[in-house]
C-alpha cells in the first residue's frame, strides 16, 4: 500500500463539507482513478492527499506517513497536476519542465536530460521553445503533465488531466501515464469520464456526494450490478418490460445475461435494437444513482 | 540553493520575454530626474536618487512579488509548488532574486547621475536604508496576497498601496519640510522612515534624529514578521 485515504472528511471554513467519508487504497505501479460527477469531492480528496488541505476528520497517508504529522516527508514523495492548471503564458514547455525539476532539487544537467525525455514523451519536443501564450489549451495541459511526470516523485496526483484535450492529445497523455505506472509510480487521477476510467484505471474508486460508494478494478465493479448486458433501443414502438431507462427516443433495458437480452430483444418493436455488454458507466449509474433514479 | 535557483529561473521568464518593462523603468527614472532637476537643481537630483532606491525596494515586495505570487495562485502553479519539496523560504527568496533585476536595472539607469554627482555616499546610505524596507515590503506583500480571496484583484490592491506610500509621504521630498510634530506621525510610514534614514546618513536632511526612523522600521519588521506568520499558510489549510 502506498496511498491511503482513511475516513477522510473535510469541512471548509464556510461550513460546506467537501468530502464526508472517503476510503481507498492506491497501490504502487497502478493507476487509481477517482471517478465521480462534478462536486462529488474528487478535487477535495486530491487536495487532502497532496497536503494542500488539512483533513477535518480521518487520515491521509502517503507511504506510511500521515500527511498532518509529516508534511515535508510527504511533499518529497508527491507531485500534483491541479485541475484547471494554467502554466505561465511566458513559459515555454522547456522552461516549465526544466524549472520545475530545478525546483525539485535536480541538477542543471539532470533537469535538461529529463526535460528532453518527457517533452518527447508528451509530444511537446517540437514546440519546446514556443511560449505557452502561443500554445493551445491542450498543449498547455500536457506541459503540466510533463512537469509532474518528469519529477520522479513516486506518487503523482493528476486532477482531471485530460479534460479539454482532443482525442489525439488524450491518448498521448494516457500512454504516458500507463508507461509511468509500469515504471513503478503510484498514479492517482480524477475524472468524470467513465470511458477514461475504464480504459486507464487499474483500480477505480467511485465517489458520490463526498463518500466512497464503490471501488475495485473495472471488471470487479461491473460485477457489482445484477446485469451483464443491455439492450439499446431507438424509436421504440413496443417494450416488453416496464422497467427501463428513458433517454427520450432511446431506451435502455438491462438484462442479467445475454440469453435474456436476446429473448427480450425479440419482443421489442423498434427502428433499431442493439445488445451490448454493460460498461463501467452502467455500473456507475446503477450504484451512484443519476439516470438510474429515473427508471420507469 | 537549487530550489531557490529553480524558482528564480521560472519566475524570471516573464522579464526575459517582456524586456520592455525594463525600458519603461528607464523612462520613469529619466523623467523624474529631469523633473527634480528643473524644480530643485542639484539638490533635487540628489533627493531623487534616495527616492528611487526607496520606491524600488518598496515596489519589489508590495507590487512585484505580491502580484507575481497572485498570478501563481490564480494559475494554480502555486498548488504545484506547495505539493512539492519547495518550502516557503525557497519560493519567496526565488521570487526576490528574480525581482532584483528591476533594482539592478534602475541602478544602472541611475549610474551616470551617481557618477556625475559623485553621490556614492547617498548610494551607500540608501542601500543601508532599503535593507529593512525590503523585508517589510515583502512581508506586507506576502501577507496581502496569501490571504486575498480573489488573486485577480491583487493589482487593484497593491498598486494603490504602492503609489500611496511612495508619492504622498516624504520620499521624493525631505521630511524636514513637514512641521516637527506632524513629522513624527508621517515618519511612522515605512517608506518615509526609510527615505529619512538615507537622507540623514548622507547629509541630505536638515533634521538630526536618526534613531526615530530606525526604531520605526525595526517595529515594522517585527510587526511584519508576526503578521505574516499568522496569515501566511503553505498548504494544509
């Protein structure tokens, strides 16, 4: 175990609870995804673990150190890419990564070598001398990711690192994160993108309304619901069951096994019918609520 | 030293990419020198030298460092620094070093005047006076920026403070022109006390009471340390 959140709770000075009871373990060499809707408490959780915030209750533990008692030991072990990070518009990718590494105590030569490696990894090498003001939002975000990955910190926090990125940039970031996890880093990232959590996460922690609602590998989580398949129906004229998720002209019916799904599909009259395996998104909707609450 | 160097490296990038800020300073130095010479002759020029050292030191903390840190807060790069081995000392000192370029530039602009007037005594006296003033201005700037709710408002707060404490009190003019009783109140302002120390040490002041402005600045240093230690938080909020 490398990072542990134990009954973490944070109440801000205005009386609002950021999180109420978050629990999980994040192990070495894997990507742990904190998954939840906006306002669920993901950023607060990262703030608590990365020493930005002091827990009101519970413990944040990094490599066996309680953050509140060993703040400088912990800070030597972590790196954070905050949500909505905006690197200084005067920094070039080269400046940003090199400067951040100098700040973390690397020598000039080491910082230059590592800057080159990580700027190439994040596909920023060709624009290394361009000030950030002339770069896209996605390129700026990748600069921040390159900074923290280059740091050699064994524990890396990334708060929504791929939000606002185009598909290509997102895959570049995902690939770099997978490689770093393989090298032994503990990576904790937040997202509200189910697909990102499913593709990237070795372990997924679902957070809803400030509490951990479920956790496990994506496969384990998918087994936590009593369905294996779903029928996606477009322009239904007749449905064989009452219980379905209503998305306007599209409806979704869940089935506990493939045979049941086929059997149900034969009774449906609609413009088009598709049978798919359940995804992490279905699990999330089932466990956290959301659309599932709108079941007819 | 490496961490301070790193902060100085990153925080000096904007000066390197926008050197016209340094050119702006050149015109301000020249403009005020002409203004003071026209109205006050050689004595006016000597007084403007003192004023430039004081305003440079005060502006560095209250304006330059505070605003730069405000932008770090706004852009969340400060959160990256907090969640790293960087300590507040590295961070502040790194900013201080990168901001020194403005004071060095101003000194270079003033150099012809210093040489022509043979004003090295004023330079030494001013350097002695700005030492505590640099500490005070950085502590005040830090205290403001670290507690401000909206970092984007930082310029709107620090610019008026900077101007108010440089233009109004006796910085560009000697405190001795103010009636004696009022002088004691006016010299409670740190910039005025700093300027008075420099003027008395270099023989530019008609008043001889060095201990009063020294005591004022020492009290400001102590108050600044106490205030900033209460309001400045480096994470764990």
